C-alpha cells in the first residue's frame, strides 16, 4: 500500500506534455496528467498484442487467480484511490460515492474471476456432438466516461482479462488520473503490457476505435460518440459493446407508499449528484399521490448535505465539469421560465468556487419540456403527473433511449406487469440503478447494445466457436 502522495507521484510523468487536472469542488490543481499521442497508443497496442497470447494460454483458472490478486491490490490501496477519485471527479468519500466506487471495483474483479463459463453442449444425440466455446478476441479497446471512471473501467477490463484478452484503456480527458492510478494498482498483479492506459485526446480515441489490431471496442458514453465509434469500427468489422445515453423513467403506481419510497426515489435520481447513465431522470407520479410524493421527496432532498467531497459529512458533490453544469442550469432555467414549479433548488450560489448545483426538484412540468425530454445528467429531477397507467407507460416509452426504468408499487405482481411494458434494458422494482456484477446489463433502442456483467458479459468478451464432430 502506498501513501496518497506516492500513488499520485507514481502516475505523474517525468517528461512529455502534461495537462493540469483541477478539483471540480475547489478549482485547485489535483495533479498533472500525461497527454499521450497516437504514437503512444500504437506502442501500447503493440505491447498488448505481444503480451496477450501468453496470457490467453494460462487458462481460466490462472487468469482468475490473477484477477483475485488484483482485487486484493485495489483493497490495499482503497483509501488512496478513493481520495484521488473524490478530488478529480468531485464525488464525496462517503455515501454511494468514492469509497463505494473503489469497493465496487474489487467486487467486480472478484465476480469476473469467479463466474463459471463452461463449454455448452448444444447437441449430443449419439451421432453428432456440438460444443459451444468462447475463445479470446485478442486486444480490446476500452473507452470510458468521467462519471464513474474507476468502476466503469473495471466493468470493461475485468471480463476482458478473464477471457484471455489484453486491454488498452482510453479514459475521459476529465478524469485520467483516477484511471491511471487504478491501472497502476491492477498492474501490480498483471503481466507487463497486458493492461495499458493511454491518456490522450479525441485523436487517440478515434484511432483506437478504428485500429486494425483492436478486435473489440467497449464504450460507455454519449449516444453521439457511440454512433461515431460504430462508423469508425465498420471497416474492420469490430465487435462492439456500447452503453450509451439514457433518460430513465420511473413510474409510481397509485398503490405506492410515498413516505416508504421517497429515499429510494431520491438516490435513484441523485446518486453521484445525478451524473449516472442509469439514474432516474424522469419521474411519473399518479394524480392521487402526486403532492404526497413531491412533499416526501423534498424532505429527503433538503436533508441531504452537498459540498466538498473530502468533508466526511457530505454525500452530494459538484458537477464534474463546467460544461455539464451549464447544461443542467440551462434546462432548469428553461423549465422555470415555462411555468414549472420549483419545489427545491434551482438557485445555485454564484459566490463560491466549484461546479456546485443544488439538488433540484421540478413539479408541474409538461412531458415535452426539455428538462424531461433531454438527458440532464445532473441533480435536477422533473416530476410529471399522470392519470392512467397507460398514459404513464406511453410517456415513458416515447423517447428513443431505453437504458433503465423503474416501477414503484406496493404490489409486486402489478409492478412486474407494468415493468414488462417498458422499453428498457433493465426495469427495477422499487429501486433504480441498482446494478449487480452477476446480472446482465445493457440498453435498448439508442441506449446501445451488447451485455455486460455475469456470464453474458464474459461471453461478450469472447469469440464463439462451435466444435462439431
């Protein structure tokens, strides 16, 4: 285990171009990130291609053992990683935030290592025996976002390594230090060259997506960038897993208990200060419960502390960057101007450093309002009134995205009936955004394609091969 200063120093380059990363809570420097070039990417891909065959030859048991040791390494450096993550991304140490994210990295590594993947006997009738196996792809390119930089990197890296691949990671330009530090810790237990982080700009990401030596690209981020990756990957027919934008709907049925569900609704929407692809971003509430749900949600939101992430008392932090702050502020201002009712928030302080936008609840808003129809990706939740369940389902399904959704009810049978009508990759009951490393996760419509997590996630990082004889 290293000290925080030693960990940061270990990823700070001695030479070459660097970029100063600023703390989104204070504006103060966090550290210097390398600005890698396309030439650096080429070297990383070459090293990965050289290291991959020996790694693949080890077999599942040896690779899983290495991943378990990597999980141990993450846990040894957990507090240092969490502190760096908090300073760079902005999320607080406590709550479902920085320490939670680092802990999730270890958990996902362990599940990827421990999930069995046996050859499937498809036919065995005495004359034909056909078996389905999954072989390594080769070198996988992983392109991650700034909202959960460590955890999503592990979502991509852990199954790829388990399946015998090497990985080249391109982190977000907003949060490279977190990913570099995580990789440094993982590489304490991995062969040299197998896992490399290339901290560059868009030119690096574009080259990674089109590179002929990359057999698969895993990407989490915006739908627009995902579409660009699809196009750039076409010439080499790359395999893709794309987890793209979402604008998740939640439906509160008439039999729900507003007080009982209020905290779950709040964290479904405001986890990571709303900066989560699968967060609750549109809440549809039946007429009979509307005011009660608004009241209970407001109580929870008003009592939830926001501030600098290194302060142990806080569980909400700043938006990670000014661009995202401006998007959220613009959508809330437009909603207010349209006549929507601001229950809480919507009044950011202008005399303090950092990209802090208060937890904001917006009621009496039209379903076509941009705050509802566009993904806000921040701490502002629109609450839309509905009269019939059919109306709520139609509004929830009206958009061209479908990552997640949720149904809130005291009747599990009724909730599942409504859930089956929603066009989303995952529909949660009485919770939202609760991903599990054992449970497949992926989007519908323009929220992407391909599955992550569990045995299906492992299969997605392999090439299916049928042996028929």
